[in-house]
């Protein structure tokens, strides 16, 4: 991995298939993940953080073993277009981010990133072309150390049946599951058995 | 899609590759996604909700166009092993969940699901074998309607540079980005330019 070049055309092909469209954020994310991986030893078992739910998680899921469902990828929504890869046991790793200063050379990327133009004014083709040319040039990076409490695996504890919806949930959430405690996105009865 | 049978062996092969190991939850999730898709018209543009971050998001990402990064998949952590697929414009759809009552016939799945046995006592092979036999039999389902406010696309608004870390963030988060406001998972300086 460490020495292999990033095959951007092959990656873009996969982006179309997995993400559904060739979003600039996922393409930039590919370069970011690639850069991060070159900074950690190839044998390191690593976890990942995406600091945004937008685009970047898909780049990580496509280019590393870390997925949301296997919990090796965590999304912490700080609204920053940045990711970290770090040793899953010791927490040392690298953070890669888009450096606004480095965008000055790339007006199309900058206009897209800071939403300086309306969608109609943007040219998808020009943005992509600049992203491919710029590659990792627009990225900043620095080493990071993850807080120990963040590395701990959280056990969800005892699993019981919710007296309201009669589905299984972690008892530590309370006397009812979190959905029956409120905040359900459903209008239709969430608890068909009645509460 | 509607009439096609679910090719479980092919799916398990893909689970190994994407999720990294053949986790029971992702295999059950495959049946759940398949069932949900048969309940909505094949032409419907749908979004997805996973009510748990564990396993199920990967089944959805593998078997539908919905991913975390393209935002068609939302994870709302209710701690319930359930998912919904719904019309992205009108919010009508279906919710599929594991029905604890239906697990009575499948002691290995039940023991795994309710953590009645330690990992050491569990047989991965027996659990998988019962999951493959049971298929959608252990699932419950009912129609749902998503609340209108949940269907709205949230615009993150103006993007500005954080005076602390000098990275881009949505201004609506405050005078500093959320990471610089606290809760960073990093020990090492999150703001290398100083705060």
C-alpha cells in the first residue's frame, strides 16, 4: 500500500457505483484517504474518524477496511472536511484535512468548497479536473493521538424487550427503548402493540 | 428486483469483502433489506433509516443505493435492530425489524441476539446456519410514514474559516467550529495554529 500510486480513474469508477454519482467530495476524499494511508505503517490495524457525514465516509469505506457497520469508522460531525486514521489499540495516527490556504491556487475547488457559486454556475467538469490535478496538494496533515476514553469499546450491556414496542433494546437506555421515549421519525404508530 | 430471489451465498461473499467478516447481524440485515425492497415499488426513489449503527448500515449500503456519505442512509441510534426504506419525497414506506417472538423457533439466533451466551459458548457456524434457514421468517414489518420535517434537506448554510483551527466549517455552528468548541477526540493539538 505504502508505495503504490493512487489509481484515480479506477477509484472514480468505483465512486459512481458505490456513491451513485461522482461527487467532488468523494473524489477529494479518495486522495485524502490515500495520503493518510501512506503515513501509517502498512501492518497497522487502524480505525477511522470522519469529521463530517458528507461524502468523506464513503471514501473511507471504499478505500479502507473501516465501515460504519463494523464500527471501525466513526463519524463525529464537526462539520470539518477532515479524517483521521489511527492505530486501533494505541490511538496514534494521522489527521488529513482540506487546507483553505492551499485552495487559493485552485479557484474552481475553492468556489465549490466554500459554496461561492450557485450549483448552476458551477461546472462539475472543471471542479473534477482541478481536483484531479491538485490531488493531495490541497491537503494539510498532522500526527494525532486519540484520547484513551475514545478507544474503549463500549458494551451495550443487557438486551431486553421494550414493554412498549416489544422489540429488543439495550436496557441501559432506560425503561423503554429510545424510540418509544420520543424522537421517532415516524408518524405512523411506532409501537403497533400500543403504549 | 421485486420478484428476484435473494442470493444469500453471493451476498455472504460480499459481506466478507465489505464488512471484513461474516457477522450474523449483516447477514440477517441482508434478508431484512431484501424484504423491505419487495414491499416498495421498484421505481421508487427511496431513502433509508437504520435504527442502529451496528451491522445493519452495511447491509443497506451493500444492497441499496443508500450510503452514509450520499446521505440517503441516515443512522438514528435507537438501539433497535430495524430499518426503514421510504419514498424520499413522500415519506411513505416500510419498516422491517427483528421480532423477538419469532426467535423462539431459532434458539441459536435468539441466544446471539439477546447475548444469552458468551462469545466463547456461541457457535458462529450454528448461528449462521439458522439465519440462512430462517431468512425473513424472523422479521416483522409494517408500513410507515416519515414526519415531513424529517424529509427536508438541511442546508448547512454559509461556510467560513474557523479562527482557531483555520479550517472551513458551517457558520451556523457558532463563532468557532464544533471541534474547537470542545469534545475533540484528539489529545494532540487540534488547532496547530494555536487558540
